[in-house]
């Protein structure tokens, strides 16, 4: 069942990457403004979600599981901060490829911290997926000589790995619904706090607000897609192995390139012309990723 959820997440991640890249390049005065706007949008979504609480069964968990879930949310948001900085330097598809440091390092982290051991064929499949992602990175470096984004996404992936391992622990002790809601609240809270406590952040946000307001529906839509992607990702972690769940997200660069090319072709406002650079090579790499997925399936 975990595979079903793992398959559904990557298209939503790809859409989020493309639209986030548009906002970083055309809307936000500073890349980290994406952390603030996405957190405010998430708070709004959570407020709307309160309406369904009477319709579901839930039990308030112990405080230490709440603390861990909030920590996982904060780590996700920390990774988001590095991710938005990387989007300023590199187009969305390549940033998505750099994010595949997560499945590269996850099997090691799962083995040493949780004793998670996979069958050899799964390690081979992860290797194929990671190799294809490295090739995506090399295309970008050969074109732009851009190593700064690699460092940023390595830090983002480190935060993501820590969050996933904490999520797995939390989901094993409390219901998925309560764990997911608490983690998302942690994501939103950690992003809003700088706006509340740091005067320079508030000043920058006020200056950027006239440009953000007209695009509030777009920003809300991006965050809805982001929350859906997080739901599928975390549900896959809950039901399956963190290493395999992370491995399935190596398909995000392929989705991002294909979707980016389509969106740029249909509407030049979104997507990126850079996605067409060495298109044939990228499509071959998408095929290699598909072969890697088939080994997992």
C-alpha cells in the first residue's frame, strides 16, 4: 500500500517546484520570502481543516510525541529555506535533482539509526535512480558551473532525512492523522515565527506585500499542492520503509522537467526555457529512472 502513496506524491512535488521557481524569480524580493508566504498559507489551510475535526476520531497524544512531530515540521521548514535559496540560483528541475541527496543518504541513515535493511535488489534500484539524478546534476554544472545550489540542497536533504526518521518514529506511536496534522502545524509555526519575532523580516514582508497580494490565490494553490504532496510522502513513510519511500521521490526531477516543458510551451509565464537544454539526454535519464522504479515495484 505504501507504493500507492509513494507514486502519487512526485507529480505534486514537481508542480510545486515549478510554481515556486516562478514566485522566486518574479514575485519574491528575497528567496526566503517563500518560507513566510507558504507558512501563512499553511496556517490558513489548517484553520479550514478544523472544520473536519468533529468528523474524525482522534486522541490527543503524549506531549513528547507532539514535541517530536513539531521538531520534524521545523526540520522540513529548514529544508524549505535552503530549497528556496537554491531556486534563486538554478532552474526547478535541477533543484529537484539535487534533492535526491535524500534517497542517496537515507539507506545509510536508516541502517545505522533504525537497523533498516533492504533486499539487494532494492539497493540496486536506489543506485540506478540516484545515478540518473547525478547525471541531471552534471548537466547543470556543465552548463552553469553552479556548485552553490548543490551545497544548499545537500543541507536541505540532511534536514529532510532527519525529519523523515523522526516521522517514522512518531507514526509508530500515535495515529497518522494526529502525527500528520502536528507535523504540518510545526511546518507552519516555524515559518511564521521569524515574521513575528524578527523586525527586519516584517519590514521586508511589508515591502514585498503589494506584489504578493494579487497572487495570493496562486500562493494558496501552491501550498495546497505542497500539503497534498507531504500527505502522500508521509503516508508512504508511515506504511513502508523510509528508504524506499524516499527512493520513489527520485522521480520528481523527471516529472519536473516534463511538466516544466509542457507549461513553458503552453504558457511562457510558468516553466523555464532552461528545462529544454539537452532535452534528449534528460528524456533518456527519465527512462532510466523508470527502469529503476520497475525494480522496486
